[in-house]
């Protein structure tokens, strides 16, 4: 009995301290992230998959210098956005078994590196499909209700900001390396991708979410993995960037039409493509001297797999690099991109 009482008291205290603190500082009480490695803060550590980054030199510049499963030398956009919106320092991965109640109150990440709108890559790679991320989010909402009660939980969910990054692996992996390419011309495939994104967003709406920032893809033709063939570096691949642009513009139009259909659904298209391409085309302006190669493990599109402690020629200092590995920007490049999107996308005003 005493124990039960202590437990209830603790929950009440957690609500008073953390609940109020979370709301006092910023506009959003919580942040949630869905999709791929641009937002995955370590869920793949707990899955049977090759798509992992919980070993050095990943995380070299993360607080504590520890590899966490983020595909970066440091923080990634989900952390940087959580921080910029005064929600929390870093966004914890939902599958982390050490999460505390107070971590849950201000949001967690469900994204899984290698995932996308198309189930195919996530299935091949053994990572979380969007439908599985959604199932975990439902489970999370149940836990949240237990901690803070139904009404308050509903409040947190409807006032929170969700991030979605899906499309990078669909274009760079599913449609370029599997039979999808033979079955669908790209515009037709892109239309399916956008339809699946919109289904996912409707599912989030059904669970009470009202604000989502939907990220465009990266300029995929400029990633070191796309530019390197047999050790030779090429200019950005125009045909790959064109696919990304087409998908992004179709996604942006789809979000516009969804906003018209459901006025209380605040959807924001976040253009990541343009500010990152701008860095790639004007590296010196931001102090970058190395654009073509990643700091670690370049020369293949198998994201992350070829960056580890045995990778030869890993750079000593990542700050002159736009890219960390064959498929992901460095923390510094992410910081510049996130600062740009927070200023231009209107995320904060939704
Ligand atoms: C992906 O898989 C889930 C469950 O296996 C299924 O419900 C969903 O319709 C699939 N989505 C697509 C886009 O194929």
C-alpha cells in the first residue's frame, strides 16, 4: 500500500515538475520523430539489423564522445530541433529500455535508419517500417496516459510537434537498387510514396496529432556515396537530384491539399534539400573545405555500413566536412540546415 502511494506521489511530482517545466519554456510540450536516419536517435541499436552506428567513430563529437546509434559525428536534426524549441537537449530513442517517465513526457523518437514510405527497404534491412513506428507511438500514448492521465496526455499529443523524414531510402535504395525500378517509372513510384506519406499522416491525425513538420529529402545526388564510383569523384548526380526534386514538390503539393481538406491539421513542408544543396555549392561561405567526400567511409551507398573504427583515412576533425559518412551530413552541416529551416519553414508558428 505504501509502495503504491509512493508511486502515485512520484507520478504526481513528475507531472508537477516536468510537465509544467516543459510547457513553461516553449510552445510545444513534446517532440516526436518518425521516419529514417535523418531523425533516428538510436532505435536501430535494439533491432536485428546491419543498419547500425553504435560504434566509433560515430558519436565522436556527441556529448560524452559516445556512439549512440545516430548516423553522425554528433547531434542530428531531431536533437537540434528539440533543443532549438526549448523542449530538451537531445531526443531519446523510444526503444531505449532505460527511458524514465520524465523522458516520455517531453517526447521520444520512433524513427529508424533505413526506413521510408515504401515498406520494402525496411523489410529488407530489418528496421522499423512506418507502420511499426506508428504501433510503437500508440503504445507510447498508452504509457503517457498511465503517467499523466487521459486528458493531459491528449493535450500533450495535440500540442506537440511531430517530425517526419521519409523518402531518402525510397529513392536512394528501393527505387535504385531493387526491382521497384523495373516495375515503376519514377514519377509513378513518387506518387505512391507521397500517397503512403499522406496515409501515415492521416494515421497520426487519428491518434490526436495536430502539428507535423514533414521534411523533404536531401539532395541525394550530392551524397558522397552517390558521387563516388571506384574511388573516383563525380559532380552531383543530376538525375538523382531530379528524382528527389520531383518527389519533394509532389510531397509539398500533397501537404497543401491535405491542409485544405483538414483545416485543423497543421502540416508544414520543410525544405531540407535547398539549404543543404546551397552548402554543397557554396562550401567556403560556411567554412567547409571538403564537400565531395565524407569524413568517414566513403565510396558506397550502403549507408553507414562502411564507416567504423577500421575505416582507413577517417578525418581527424569533422568541422571542415559537410558530410560525415557516405550518406549523412556532419553535425555542423545539420546545424546550419536546421537553423535555416527554423527561420524559413514556419515550423515554430504552426
Ligand atoms: C506496410 O506494411 C504494413 C504492415 O505489414 C501494412 O499494413 C501497410 O499497408 C504496408 N504499407 C505499404 C505502403 O505497403
